[in-house]
C-alpha cells in the first residue's frame, strides 16, 4: 500500500519547540509532504510519527480532523447569502438599521433644538426680531435641501458624525416655521397675559407656558423629519459622501449592488431599498 508523508503543525504564529512538542496532540494543520520526508507516515487512517524525544506516536486522522473542526472551523449559515465582497449580507442589513436610526434620532434632535429656539423667539417677540429670523428662514428655505446637505457635508468632511450634523442643520426650518405659527396664537392667550402681569420673565414664559403648548405639532413634524433624515442619509451614502465603508449603510449597499438588478441577485439591492421604504 502506498504511504503518504504528512506533517502535524500547530496553527500558531510561534512555532517554537514547545508548540512542536504538543503538536501531535493539538494537530491543527495536516498537509502532504514530499514522499521522501520521514517526519511522519499515514497508513489506514493512522498518522505514525516520532517526536523530538524519539518517542513513537500514532494518532487517528479522524481525531485530528475533528480537532481542527472544533477549534478553527466555524459553521455559520448566511441567511441572505454574501455581498460582492463575501461579507454576510443579513448582518450588514441589520447593522445598517443602527446607522439609519442614529441619523434619524440625532438629526431630529439637532433640528428640534434649533427650530424650537428660533421659532419661539420669532413668534413671541415679533417685530424686528421676527423679521430677521424669518428672512434667514426664507433664505435657507429657498435652497434645495439635498444640495444644502451636500454642501454642508463637503464643508465638514466625510464621516459618520458629519452626516448627522449636516442633515440636522437642514431640517430645522420646518420646525421653526411650525413653532412660530403656534407661538403667534398662544402669545395672545389669557394665561400668557396673566403671566406677564405677574412679572414673569420672557424666558420663563417661553419655557414654562408657551413651548409645552406647542409640543403636539412639533411631535408630528419630528416624525416626518425622522423619515426624511433616513432617506437623506441613504442618498448621501449612495453618492459616496455619507457614511464611509466599512460601516454598513443602506445607501452604500444599494450603490454596491445596483448592478446586480439585471442578474439573479437583484435582492442585494432590493432589500436595502425595501428597508428604507419601511422606515
């Protein structure tokens, strides 16, 4: 019977004498050598070799292969397959949810902070203050949102947090206009006039009496802005100026796989788009 020579090597960066001494026990890698090599012999599924102390050993190949499988071979099922780079598509789709939700929450928070302050100040004080703030709002309103986001992103630089700031700085206009309109009506109410008669400061009246009464429309506009922020982030990532690889983003996933729509892997681009639509 023909015998094949093999060597048993510990799968370690440091192949020291100690590792070689216990190599026949751990047995991470087995590969054929030149038949003239006398380090080890394999016959009938048994590896026979002599260690550095001159002791003779016999190890079953089945046991060696089982050791390899248990220690270094990980069985995983890719439920949606892999992307063009061999990465698990399902896990990246889930991680993309984290990015989209983060953009939604942080961007809406930034827009609320700016919009509530400017809108309430403009509606409460009116006069010249209202004129200046409304002029600024109209200027920002006249610029297309996507172009403004792209300009801010290019000014701040590409990155994870830059996208949050860029999107948030373009969505406060709607909040400010809604808050201003609500404050204009509330400032004439009797309880506001009573608060002024009691000598309360304007800051106290705004934060204790005015803003709590405009929270309902603010929640509605925030929900709409949340969805818009997710869509805007996906658009920026698709253009390559949003969240940068290797951080997964739905827009980036569509950009990487839209060419697969005409082949049998259209779901690679369809599923991220479906996730954006459902958000």
